[in-house]
């Protein structure tokens, strides 16, 4: 720890690059900690093997610094809103340092996850992945309306649980909306993808 911080960070980055080979756009999948808490679709890890940060086990001081650099510099993919909530409430280093996040918008904890995401201090880039399962769980307002309008049309993205909370996010330098991989589940329309992305970007610009 006698080396200057910038030198230590360069060492950490070199160490990270040797852990795996990946394309610059590949996101590391954070695996679910307790599958019994969530029934959302599980996605395969984008890596062929698990990542073992042995350097983080040398000492507590080094662990904190290595993990902070890890979460600041790498890109992460989270399976669902349930997993997002779990990670942000149980992993302080991730909460305090993550900058690049890709998230599949689905699950009964999406609203809670987005609320927590609003308080992540260093988050700069967010990619939202949409699919047919995004509207598997609807907002409280939409559930209430369906009691009185039994023959409403197919659920829209604006009806999905977490829409209001997602639209309330601020302070990002990049936000994108993409379709889920066709091999994983059914996709939504291009019109929906473009519409949501334009809406989120306009909300960001309005507050800048």
C-alpha cells in the first residue's frame, strides 16, 4: 500500500484484464445469491468461467480498494429488479462504486430496485433491457384499473411495475434501451424500445 493510488489502480486494472478475455461491450453477469427469493428468468453468464478475485482476499484494506476499483471500472449485467434490490442492499461496495450497469427490467421488485438505484452515487451509464416479461408484473395503478376495465389492451411498458421509478432517475451521462436476446425470451416491438429510450433521454435532459 506504499505505492501511490494511481499506480495501485493501474496494477489492479492489469490484474482484472488477466482474469478473463472479453469484448469491450461484454457485461459481467452478477449471479443471483439466493435463487429461492426470486423466480425471474435466469440468464447464462456472459463469461465461460467464474471470476475469482484472489487479490481481494489478501487483506481487508486491500479488499476494499480492489473491490472499489472493480465496480468502478467493469460493466455489470443484472438479471432482474429483484436481484438489483438484493445487490444494492447487501453489497455496499457495489452500491457505492458501480458506474456501468445493464439491467433486464422484469420482476416483482423492479420498483424497489429502481428507487435504490436513484441513490447510487457513481452510476453514469445505464442500459435497460426490455422483453415481454417486463410487463408480467404491473404497477399498482394498472392493477387497480383492471378491476374496472376488464378488457384493456395488451399491457404497455408504461403499465409495468417500476415505470415511474425508472423515469425518476437523474444524473446519468448515458441511458439506452435494448431488446433482450431472442434466444432468452420474447421481444417487444421496436416502437416500444425507441419510445422508452426517447422518453428517458428527454427526462434526463429536462433536469440537466
